[in-house]
C-alpha cells in the first residue's frame, strides 16, 4: 500500500468542503437526494483508496507547486472525511427510508461543519483535539 502524504494543500481541502456544501444545498433546493451520492462516493474513495476525485480534479487548476500552498494535516483531514462520509451516508439512508427529520438533521450537520470550516473554524479538528486530549489525560492518570 502507498504511504499517505503528510499534508494536503488547503485549496484542495476548501474545494472538497465547497463540493459538500453545494451538494447539500442542491439537495435541499431540488429534493434530488441522490445528489448526496456524489460527495459520499468522493469521500469514500478518498478514505478507501486515497483518491478523492474532487481533489484530483482541483489539482489540475492549481498554478503553483503543491508544496507552496498552506498545508492541511493528512490525518486530520481523514478524520474529518470520516465524519462527513458518515453524515452523508446517514442522510442518504434517511431520505431513502422517508425519515425527513433525520435526513435534514444529518445534511444540516455536514453542511454546517463544512461551511464553518470554509469560514475558518474546523469542528472536526476541535473534536479530534478533544479526543486526543482525553486519551492523553486518561493514559497519564494510569501511569
């Protein structure tokens, strides 16, 4: 298996976030919930195969070397992508089962997280940091 990169250029992360936001907004506007399959498939591909087609497409439009962009941590982005994929899957499943409230809750969560990240605060980063702190304090208390 290939080693994963240390970081991802910020413009590619932002592109992926915008793709999620616009996909969810499109679902809300049109009611075509199958559109959730697009960011879901891209996210799953990124997690399983380390190939996110949205980011790969976006790479073609970057004008500078990848290393010249502000880096985003690979492991953190994988954590965030797992949360996004879970919310997208649960929202799609909720739409299939006609559970409208659950569908709106899960799409709302992924929309809010991605949009707030675009604005500069990463909810997934905060959650991961708190989890790591909890593990560290628990491990420290044992020793």
